[in-house]
C-alpha cells in the first residue's frame, strides 16, 4: 500500500513527543508545517487551561485526535478506587471539552505488594462497567492501550492486544476499544490477528507509532525511538490496521530524553520527515 | 502444593547468580549449604577448563542441571551462520562432557538493520534442524528459552512460550524443548496453557526462577530480583510446571549488580533461604 500522495493528511503529533513546546508553540508549529492533528495530555492541558486549550486548538484548525490518559484502575483500596473512577470521569469530561472522541487508557500496574495480575485485570473490567457508559454519554470512546510487557508490574497489567480486547469486548464498541501503539506490540506475533479482531469489532479506536531502539534507558520509559531508527516495520503495522479497516489519525508518540533536548519545532519538522519517509 | 519436607533437594544455583565465586568456591559453597545442583555457563567453564570443571563437579557430588548457553542462530550472513552452528555443536559437546542433559538456547535477536522477526525465527528453525539431531546424538536436549519481549530486538526474537513451542515442536521432544524462566514469562496470561502444552509434549526441559523488580536498570539485563522481592508469584508458577509433569531441578538465575557486589557465599546462603521461603 502506498500513501505517497497523502502527505501529512492523517498525521497527528502527540504532545509528549515535543513536550518542550508550550501549547501555543505547538499550535503554531503545527500550522507552519501543515500538521493537522495533535494528541494532548491532561497535565499540560490543565496547566494551560482546559477551555483555553480547546479554543487554541479550534482557532488553529487542529483536530485533537486523542486525550492521554485515563486509566490506573487497578487499586484495591475502596477509597483509591472511587478516586480513580472520579478522575477518569473528569478525564472524559476534559476530552469532550477538547473536542476529541477518544480517551486513551493506561490501565494501571500491580498495587504495592500484590502479585495478582488476574485480579488487577478484573478490577479494570469492573471500573470500565461504570466508565464505559459515562464516556459514551459524553461522546467519548475509551481506548485501552496494551503497554509493553516490561511495564506490566508498575504501569499496565494489560500487556497484549488480546488482553485489551478481552476487556473491551465486555462492553459495546462505542464505549470501549483499543489503542494500537507499535512500540508496545511490535514484538508480538499474535498482534496481527488481534488487529483483525479489533477491526472486525469496530474497536480500533487509535493508532500510534514509535520505533524500538536499544539500549533501553534506566526505568525504560523514555527510550522510544524516532521513526525509522529502530526495529519496527512501521509500514507493515500501518498496513495491518488499514487492512482491518482503520482510516483514522496516525499519531506519533515518542518519549525520548535525547529528542526532548532538541528545539521543539526542529524536532517536529524532523518527525514529520521521518513519518513521510518510514510510515507512508 | 507444599514442598516443606523437600528442602533444597531440587534446588540448583545458576552460576551467574553468584558469578563473583570461582568454580572451586562455588563447589565448596554448594557443599557447605547442601545445594545439590548448579547451572553452568560456557565462558567461566572454558576459563577454568572444561575437563577440570567436570571433575570438580563430580568430585563435589554436584549435578550440572543445565549449560548456558547456545543459540544466537538468527544471522543472515552464511559465514556467520556456519560459525554459529559450529559454536553450538561445541556447546553441545561441552554440555556432554559436563554431564548435564540440557543446553539452554538464547535464540538471538534481529541482525543489524533487519526488521524481520518472522525471518529471524525461521532461521532459528533451520539451524535447529541440524543442531537437534547432533544434540540427541550426544545425549543433550536443547531448551529454547523465550526471553522477555524487551529483549526481542537485541537478544532473542523468541518472546513467548507459544513461539518457543512452535519452534520446538518441529523436532522430536528428545531433541528440542523449552526452558521456562519466571522472569521472562510471568506477565503472560497465555503462558499457563503453554506450560501445559509443553508438559504434554514432554518438552519441559528446564525451569528457572527469578523475580521481577522495578525500576529496570539501563540496558535492562542485570535487574532481576531476588526471589520474593518482586511481582512474581513463584509458587504459582512452580505449581503450573509441576501440574504439567515437571519434576526436575529448579534453577535460580539472577543477574543483578547489587547482588553481585555482595560476598558470593553470603549471597548463595541468602538465595537458598529465599528459595525455601518463596518457592517451596
């Protein structure tokens, strides 16, 4: 499949990729480069102001492709669970105000001292039974993002697309689907069939790109590679989601200390070039 | 399942766990503590001398439970492939001399510049078609060890027990099976069914324990946790392999800079205590 003529039409820049840019700087840089979409994060949006961010994006003609992130639904303590539900409802409301249709969920790791992955996954399902209908009532779809298994203990007990779909399919597709991020699933030979499963169910709610590079840094969070610099066959993964019916935004989400040390506008330019070269 | 009366009868210490000990120190410490088995590594064995190591182990009454490691079978270059096959044959010969019946395989990562995981896995199968019969002729079983997906690019493209068994089952169980290491599979909710599959096929050739702790160190290789200090339900995994028919040695293999900075005999003592407390 070739996307030569399409250019940046489906490209979206996740805000964390260029976190050195303020929101007005990000909007200006996107306008300059013809970037049509942005994925936003709650914390910088809250710092700038929710309504102000929504206006800034509207005025710049930018589509907010996703809001990151809800989730962290694995607590056992009843008070912590109530706080998590409330916080996710707030995230859903924020997503609606920003005009996006998708809230990405990072489901949460094991509670301190727990070794019970199965129980943690059950508590995610329990929380989604309350959050799914709430999200749908606001016009928001929840997208469960499986995170790489190296995050299973401390960040996300949902490690594969199969697990994410096992959770999502307990609810209508209009409430809960999945977010496919190449960084998290590239190693998994069962992921292609799961992408097909997600597509057939109308649950491919978001698609994100990052490349896999080594050595991983301490803590492994901020070692994602620029597109084309690592081991991931980005075009092949794009073809898989498109064969499964996905025609939505393609969001680039990199967390990388070396990239963050560069000027943000230059990094955004470089990222668009890498996208055109390696994912189109 | 309780193993209270069994003590250290099935315990084996992988040499890398206490790599600060020389081979004679290791043999002496095992004798002192009543540790009956050791897993050895090729490099320190070659440094001490193959025949000398075999004699040392025999004289100490120690069972060599595994030799680590063969593998690295993913090269594309024909010369590199020939060298890899030859090196694995040498490892098989060394295993036979040491009196173990099991050579653990770390299959290898992606060749430089390659993004083709499927091709790499095919080349492993191709190499095993030559190595399997050779190993069996020497009384050695090959044990494919799936490594955690965080090692998929640079160390081992076999990331799950399902993949390992897909490879192993192309050959007789007397030639090729799997090594289950809790550190690598603990996150995987499909692993229990695969352990059952491996057991039914007579392919559970080795079982290793390590715990999962975070944050992971830079490079992620040397961050394995002492038994009981992390997220892995070691007893549950032991029960799974035993339900699948495994009654062999239980090898503890930790790579951890902090543990390596301790006196080796003290670390071995501590490790036996952790084993008795958390895995029996």
